[in-house]
């Protein structure tokens, strides 16, 4: 079988209960992912890593509130509470996640002007993170995506993976979703399916 990599997306305190951008049940993925990592020859993780005042923060746009949608440099941007500010405790990867099998941690969202949901490139689809090159050099043809959040960073990573020539799956039980705005999760999953992303409802 072709070589598979596990991509562990944004399992960070700010996406866990009590975090700044808490995703319901976010911390529940930790033990599920720990059980998966030994089964993959390559495991990489991503870390949302924003400078203070990042353009995705509602606080950077006076008069707006989190979860409002604006147009930012010509693309749709959901505004978020301040989260995953580089170097803060909320930006740390959950201490329960076993990082020993993780070969590389890719940080993203570091450009103050543009958001970066995907593990592969920013939301303008202009600046790659380098992950595609790393995976290709390691002869990975197929990626399995788990982590947070299903409907934003996991989804964007799967979409880009397919577009960049990888086969992609999301293993849904090891993800949790933001679930906003209404209907976004369902639309996103339908779109991913139509692009050929395999959405698994169980964990093997
Ligand atoms: C994420 C919103 C903002 C995610 C990151 O990891 O899904 N969502 N930044
Ligand atoms: Zn973010």
C-alpha cells in the first residue's frame, strides 16, 4: 500500500474546553489520536500560531464581534476571538498528546494579514507551509487528517491535500467541529465528499 501520513491538526488548548476558541469536546480527541499515531509511518502535527492583532481576530476590526463574517482582502473571513497567540499557553499543543511519534510540527497563521486554516498553505492559497514538499520527499501519497476543528482547519487541509495530489481522508470521530455559522459544517463536508475526500465515520 502507498505510504500514509497522519496529520494531527491544531490540538491546542485554545480549541479545547475553557480555551479562547473552545470547540465542544475538543480535548476528547487527544486519547483517540494517541491510539492512532503508532499505526502510521509518518505523523505530522500543525499548530495555529498567530501574532497579536492578527487579521482573523474580531478585536482587530473595531465594531465587529467574533463569528461575524467580513470580507478581508477579497475573501470571506470568519472573525474569531483572539486565539493561539504565538507563545501563549493557549497556543500550546495539549500536553496529553504524545508528541514522540511526531516528525514535524508545522506552524501556520503567522502572517498578520491572512488567515491559514490549511496545513498546506494560507487562505489566499499563495504561501505554502512546506508540508506538501516534506510529505512528497518522504514518498507519502495519502494523508489521514484528524484534530481540530473539523469544519475549518481539518477541512481546509483535506481540500488542499486533494488539490495538491494526495489522497485524503478525515477520520471524523477523532475530530470536533466549531459548528458555526449554521449550516457551514454540513456544506463543508458535502463539498469535501464531492472533491473525493473520504470521510470516515468510524476509527479503524
Ligand atoms: C481554526 C479557526 C481559527 C482551526 C483555527 O484550527 O480549525 N479555526 N483558527
Ligand atoms: Zn486561528
